[in-house]
C-alpha cells in the first residue's frame, strides 16, 4: 500500500531472522489474478490483496501475514487462506488481528512462530523507530500534497522523496532518523514552487485502501496536482494507528446533526471531514471508494446533505477491476472545470 512497504520491510528485516520477500507493486496482472479467484461482489481491496498474495507465493513465500480489521477487511484472512489453499498453494497464514483488534499477546505468539529466536526488546526498539518513520513519512506526504501541484521543476518532490525514503531504510537509531527527517524537510521547503495564495483547494475522503494505494485509484491525486490544486487528505497510517478512535469520538460530537451512532470503518470520520472541508471553504470534495464498500455507500446521502448545507461541490468515484481510467480522468477534468468556473 503506497510507500508503506518501506517501514514494514525495515521492521521485519531488523527483528526477524528470516527472508523477507518484497511483494511486487500492483499491476494490471495483480488485479486480473485477484479478480479471477475472488467472489464477484466482494470489495475491491480483497481482490487487490489476493492478487498480491498469489504473486508473492509464486515468488517463493511460504508464510503470509495479514493485518487488518474495522469492516469486512477483518474477515479477509480466513477466506483468502481458503481460496489460496484450494488453488494448491502450500503456506502458513498468520493473522495479527483477533476479533477485530490487535492483541499484543497473540501478536507476540505469532511472531515467535515465524522466528523462535525473536527478541522482544530488540523488537520493541525497532518498532519505536518504525512508528517514528511512519509519522515522518506522513508529515512529508501532507506537505507534498499541498505543494506538488505548483512545483516549477517537474518531479522535484518525488525525486527528493525517493532519496529520503532510501536514507530512512538505512538508519539504526531514532536520533539518526530524526536528523534525516529535519534535514530533508528543509530541502522540501526549499523546492521552488509557483503557488498563488488563492489557489484551488480540494479535499479527498473515502475508503482507506482506495485512498492510500495510488494504483487502486488510478493516481487520482497526481491527476489533481496537474490541475494546480492544493490537496487535503486526512487518512494515512499514522491516523489509522493512533488517531482513528479519537477522531470518531470527535466526529460523533461535532457532527451529531448528521449521525447519531458510530458507523463502521471510516464512515463517521468522512462525514466529519466533509463538514470540516465545508467550514474551511474548500472548493470541492472528492469521495472515493472501492465498489461494494458498504460503509461508504451508506454515507453518500449524508455527504450530499453536508455538501448542500455548506454549498460545496462533491463528486463520487467507485473503483474496481473494470473501472475505466479514461472515464475517471474525464469526470475529474469536468469537476475541475466546474470548480474553476465557480471560483471565477
């Protein structure tokens, strides 16, 4: 999922004495494999991750680790394991989530299954570094999202980001990581941009996987940036791990006009964020989700009401294996033309 394989690989390589196979990047072949062997009406991330697992097993993996919960994603592990074993693959599937929650005791037992020599103190030390790495990555990504559409020299931000992430992978202590982060953040701020004070601003909300894995939304943010738009996205791994519960509690208080009860996955948060974008006079909202994502389908009428109350345009995109990239880009261009005309 996006660049998060970098901290994940870093942690596993540091704490386990096993070979870590880097899964291939998602391609049309990945989607084709996942689509072929998945139930027809299952949500799209199931198909993407199943396709990735098949490719990983074909590369020689014999242990797969699943980590996720909050909606139907919490049931993926058992179903994907059964599908893969029916296809004839020999492997062990380890699930780090129990009853929708991360149980520290069970995670420790699972890791000991992979590597009997696992040292918990070493594990906690490198986990601390990995968490800092994720927080730094998300802060840099936020800054890039707000400014990449205005860079003077093309690919300046992306090239520097690749360089920074390569350096992050080589650190051995939290102090070195912090030094690198501040050094590179200064470099990002020195990148020349031509950003007007009254630039168009668009918020992107929706289902977490489709938001964070760029291939699954046909690089929608990159397309937005090409229109000289400042982008705001709330969902990242730092939010999912450390801010999710607090945000939902805040959403239930601040957005009680639109919902009485907590809704599953990120549905409650998305209503709250849509209201935030309306209050802060953003030029538009883009809601993206995988096809058949029940929580996000359920909040679409509520989002329409929020958008109407704050007079902010909203557009919806659903993605699956058959979504047309050309169709998405055409609709996105039309949305951009409309918000630009509204501003004028």
